C-alpha cells in the first residue's frame, strides 16, 4: 500500500522575503498605526520595499530605527518632517565622532590662524571697543 499526498505549498518564506515583515506585522511590532507607518515611508524616515502588488515590506533591523523616531518625537516638540533632519544630523555627528576616535587625533581640529596676540595688541583692541 502506497500513500499519496496532495501537493501543499510550503509556508517557508521565499529568499526575497526572509528577514522582512509585511506592513501590518511591522506596524503591530513597533506599535504604530499602519497609516502613520506609510507616512514615515513617504517622508523618507523609514525605508521600505514595495513588491509587485504594491505592499510594503520592512526589515527586522528597522524596528530599532522606528523606536528611535518615537523616542525623539516624545522628547522633542518636532513634527515628523523635522525628525528626519534631526536623525540625519545625529547620524552625521556619530560618524564624525567615530572618525575622530579612529584617527586618535589629539591636536586641535583647526590650527591657529596666525601668531598669538601680544599684550599690546589686546590693549589696542580694548581702546576701540
């Protein structure tokens, strides 16, 4: 006696969907309304990938990025468009601090412009102020 099984589609995610979440699942995980999540995507705050059907897909690593946006929004009186600027500036500051740490710079960032002023220069400038 042989047993025959009906063909069943596997529930495993395709290679393109591994590590990604649909919009609804991602919104539930980060605690946002799906419409607000779409607004974040439209403003460029959260990158997303659209599939052929137009659905949004997010990576699991973006959960931390959305949590950062929520913390900044709660702490600062900013609108969502300004949050993008703040996040960009904070990222840039982090990059620059990392570069400085890697280089191990101990000298000043800008060398002095010219010779140091003498006492007579300081008394002359005080007379003009």
